[in-house]
C-alpha cells in the first residue's frame, strides 16, 4: 500500500491524490459580482449541500497552489455577499470548463464562455439561463482555513430562492434525475455523467481560451453548433489562420464538399469533428475561403 503524509510530497501532488480519490463531486458554477458591477463565473467541485432548515450550500474557492493568491470569486463575495450557484449538466459542461480559465478580473466570463445572464430576483449576482437548477444565495460566512498555498476558504451560503427548469421535472414537482443529466468531477481531466458514466475533458490550463465572444458571428450564431461545440472552438488561444484552413481543405480533398454544401451541412460536419475532439479540423472547414457567409 502506498502511504504518505501531506508533508512528504509537494502540495500539488497531494491535492491530485485527494481529488482523484474523493469523487464524483458535484459542480457549482458560481456567479458573483464585483463592487464595480463586473460579473464573474467560475466552476467549483469542492461543493455540496449541508442542511435544509435553513438550506445551506458550501463551496470552496481554494488559494492557488502556485503562489497562495486568491481568486476573483473570493474577492467578490468578500465585497458583495451574494452568489448564484448554478448546477452543471452535460449540455453545458464544455462551457463550464472554459469558465475555469483564469481570465482577468475585468472580464465578464459569461461573454467568454457563451452563457446567458439572467437577472436574479433576490440577489445582485446573475443566474445562468442554461443551467437546469439555479440557487440564489446570501453568503452567511466565509471560513478562512490558512493563508497557505492550496488552503480552503469555505463560503457558507444560505439559499433564498431556487429556480428549476420545468423540462427536468415530473408533474408532481419532483426532479427527474435522468433528464437533469448532471455531470461531476473526478480526478485529473476525468468527469462522470449521471446518464452513462465517465468521460474525459481536459482542463484549459496553461492557455487563455479566446472565448465565445471572439468567435466569428456566423459561427457564434450557428443553428447547428451547440454551446458545448462553441466552447470547444473558443478554448484555443486564437483563431487559426485562413491559409491553414485552406491548406487543410486542399490536402483532404474537401473543396467539393465545401462548395456544394449548405452552411448547416458544413456546421454539421464541423460538429462531427468536435465530437471527436478534432478542434483544428473543425475550425478548418468553418474558416475555409470557399465557405459562404450567412
């Protein structure tokens, strides 16, 4: 048996062992707002509920392991003690993952990940329209463990209102777990899907995704590509050069397909590539010079 104390190995490695052992963990896509009115959106898998009277949810924006600094979410809830905790299902998991990118504080992550802001009824933070369940919360307490790198900060939230998509409910106002189609975090890049088990989704670490807001309009407003598809396209740092796209089309004899296909058919082909995580191939047929604009 492999046995080790936290002091024996680097913090990052011990964190990896814990994250790979404690799971699957539900994901809180947390919306906050800064004192300057900038919305922030970040996923946290250190999250769960801890009582119903009053209804309590707790999530933990840990200090960065690299240098011990804190994230925008923590600073925001220190200034404005209100949040919305949005539940993540499979249809929005790519966008949720993209929201983990360390964008600058003045950036609105809703725009970057292509999710829709909804006004809340009782708190200032915005709701995520695409989320099947949204909890409006007041922050009761923030528990600071230490200032060490990787230390937890427990944000204790009291639910003041819940919003549930009727499409995931039975007629008796109970939630249909199958239709909810939740996802949860495992270790590394692994997730689980309530409907059919584990799948892998690499985290956008080491790069800053260009963001859904930077996609060409005819792609961003596609009638075929889903939010998850757009998030995959937006997860790279910059749009590929048109010459690269044209070269791919020429080398793979796709010119006839491009010239004789509708925009929807081209987008559907790109979607097939995206489902196989062939991001640059998808970009290539979307950007090829022979593609007609909408």
